[in-house]
């Protein structure tokens, strides 16, 4: 079925097609439409799920933990302040190995009050152990929810599907909504081998000393690493079944590129015509959009970026006192490579400041002009 | 003599409770009433330690350890997960201390109760943060010494009336209980099991290290708390109708206070003040019970 839907509704459709059994959510701008549509889907009987209308995001995640521990496929969605409020229980969901899928709409953190897009909310949660997918189209949002469950349920780790506020959450695009039977074939019913089961009573999460805690963390890391291959496989398989393949990254005119932009989310879509323009002007420009940020696709980026003349990264997030996260991590991935290219780190679009073609082009031209980057942060278009 | 408490033990030996722990007794009786088709969740509390370190567990039922402020809502989530899978006959129990109930967990508990999610919430109340070394909570009674309310500046505030707060949510059933009256406790749990919605049980659990009392007095002190009217046993049905579970002739409050080091500093005047507060509260409950009589006459039986 073809349908024009907004980004937020793509999350709801993704949860519906994945046959989420429990949804627990609390409203926050710009996420509200996700849960409103899900409420309606449940009320109309289109989605056979228990909907827990909790009193906070902290409880949204805690309720999701309980439901997931009981063996149910569980979905929630939030944004910014709500995600930050969940912080403690985000760690809990990972440590308890619960394959919850959550949509997070990237909104800048207050104060001052703001509702516009920025990735610092989800970037702040990168060390909670949640796997993170950064999307760049409405179709990808819906498809990513379905793929997220497929990965989460194999590694028993939670997955966050991330989208830009307004630029994606409130933009309408034509979407292919696949048949339920096809999605069921791709994503069968899940039986959690470690669920709370009265036939096999066990305690989960009890006091663990230094003799075992370390090993439990090692296992999380190993399964997180394994999820990298699973994201690739499931993305490929998704392509075979639905005609839309997905990878860890998406590239554009990369093959012979000498100067490569690494970025994420909607900025990557805007960057494509910039690449075209630059190529017309004689610059061999290319693009890498990082889609899966946790686990970080270090090996793949090393393969794609080493030997290039220049790499620039645009971050719509900031780790104060350091730089943008995508820049920081891409640079770290390439540090030990002999042919690592020089790397420029640009900050743009914080708090929803528009990042149009001109701004992206400016970052390229700055990078072309210089031989070597000075410092780790270049602010584009800041009013000083 | 006919015993109403099931002989079956669900809880195992080998738990890590202190000697004379009321919370351990409370769990033993609770599981007798609840039976093995029960799933529990514990927030941070004494029971997160009592149950035993990984990979051991003493409760004998599936248990999800959770964050301090989330017991009620994790139980809501488990309930929803089970219902989604058609396992509606399993009891879901949030089992939390007074800190996790009266203080840090009150928001999630209020949410669960307002939605009337079908769970049993048991607060075992030892009247302070015993697990972290006896710091005051809002369940600590007026006059008590804790590690954050020293004798020279003992707890100046009255114990929060958690039952009233729960009742204000029109909760179908809330009841107080005591480890000294296990038959009453088991009866209340059986009633809680038999009805849908959120059920809240508030059980006083004596704590020898925290109360600075002898372990062998644990049950006796819990009984004296009831007999001196300090911790009355009563029920509130549908958030409005009160019923006293027993109405014992009041013993002097000093019988309860004297064996406990946490009240040793109180002067005679201060004890009299405390006694007045206890009487005030008790009279209020009796009035409510009197007002509620027609409701229980109509109800017949329960």
C-alpha cells in the first residue's frame, strides 16, 4: 500500500507492522503523533497491543522493561528531555538484555526551551549500550523499526531508531507500507528464551560482585559487535524482500571521491545536490551517511575513508569541550591508519538552525581551501 | 485448631536477611498466600540483598530486580506483557521497602494506581532506609533516631499517611498488615488476589538493627505496634470504606517504645506528644470505620 505519511506516523506504522504487543509511552513534542496514532490503532483493534499510558518517560521505559522481561515485543518513543529522564533505565534495559525498540525524535536539550532538531539528546545516551540507527527518510524510519526488532531479538539488546524533529518527524512523504504477511515472514513472532517464567523461576539483575560483573559487560560488548554484522545481514535481507536494501552506512558518489563528507540524518539528504554541484565544478566530492552509529562501523569507515585526500564531518550535535560526536568517532576509527586523511569537524544546525545546500557547500569550500585542519571544531554560520 | 496459612513453602532457606528480620518473615507469609504462579519485582531495598547474590535467589518465583523508583510500573509492564500473551492468571507483585514506596517510588506508584493496573503492591515498611544504613525516610515515625536524624535533632515530621494517599486514587483495596498477625496478612493477600485492579498492602516489618532492638523481640514489637495503636490494622475498600481488622484495647505506648533504641532519647513529655498523635490517628480511623459500616453490611462476607 502506498500512503503519504509523516515521519512520526512511520514509527507508529513500524510498530504496528512489527506486531508490538506492549506500548508504554508519555507524550512530548515533537513525538506526540507517534503515540496518538498508536493509541488509535489499538483502540480500533488494528493493533492487538496493551497500551500503558504512563505518567513519565522514566516510567515509559520502566514499563517497557517489565513488558519485555515478560516476553512481549515492546515499543516506546520519546525525545530530548524525555530521553534524558530515561537515562538511568536505559542502562537498565541494556544490562537486563531486553530487546526493546524505541523511536527517539532528535530535539535540542533545554534550557533555553526549544523543540527543534539536534542530536545531542541521543548522542548523550551513546554509552548506555542502546544500539542506534539514524534515519534520513520517512520510509527508512518505518523500515528501520522492523529491522531493529530483528536485530534486537537476536542479540538481546535494545535499539533506538532516531529521526530529526520536524525535518523528518513532521514531514510527509510517500511511503510503501508492506503487506503484514510479508513483514510476518521477515520478522516472525518472538519467543524470549530468558523471559520471566513461572515454570523456570530465576532472579534477574541480582547483586553481582566483581567476580562476574566484568564478564557480563564483556558479553554485552561481544553481542554489540555481533549486531554490526546482523544490521548488515538484516538490511540486505530486507532489500531482498521489500526492494529497499539498507546498510551500516549509505554512500553517494564515493568511488572516485577525493573529498568525502561524513554526516548523518537529514543533512545527508541535503548534501546530495551539493555533491552534484561540486562535481560539476570539478571537485571529486562524495558522501558517507552513517546510519548505524551504535555499534560504530569503524572497520567499514576505515575501508571507505583511508587514502582519500580530505574528509569533512558535519555534526548536528556537540560534546562540549571536545567536538561533534560523528567527527570524534570517525577520527578515532582512523587514527591508527597510515593513510588516514586529514579530517575537518564542522558543527552546524544546532537547535534546529537550518542546514541548507549553501551551508553544506560552504563546509566543502572551506575544506578545499585549507591544507590541514586547524583545531577540532569549525562553527558554520555562528553569530559571534 | 484450624490453620489458615498454607503449609507449602515457596521461599527457600539460605537468604541473607539479618536475624529477626520482619521483611524476611513478611515475604515467607506472602509467598505462602501468593503461591508459585507469581512473578515479582524488587526495586532497590533490603530484599535486593536478602534474596541472595547472583546467581542465587531465595524467593522461588521469577524475579526482576529493578531501579529504585520503578517497582510499581515495572509490575505494570510485566502485567501488560503477560496479558498480551494470555497469561492472565499469574500474580504480579511489586515488593518494595518504605523508601521505594513513600519517597522515590511514589510517582510511578501513583501512575500505576491511577490506571488501576492489575497488580499487587506490597510495601514492607521498616520505617527508614535500612539497606543503606538507617537514614530517615518519610515513613520514619515522629521522634525516631536514624543515622540522618540524630537524637539531638530526632525526626520532627510525622509519618506520611501512605494508605490515605493510595485511597485517594480510588484504589479497589488497600490494607495494613503486620508480621505479628500472619493469618490476617494471608487473608488480606488472598482477598487481593481475588479482585482485579491495583491492590496495596502496607506491612510493618520490624528491623532489629534499624530499630536498635533485640532480634528475638521482632515479632513481639510488631505485635505491640498494633496493640498500642501505633500501627493499626485496617482495610480501605474502593478508596472510601474503612474497616478495622482488629480493635485491641490500647496498651501503654511505652511498652512499644522502650525496647527500641531509636526512641530511647524521648522525654516523658515527648512520649506524651507521640501518644496524642497516635490517638488522633486512631480515632480518625475508628470514625471512618463507623461511617463505612453500612457498606460492609451490604457486602456480606468480604
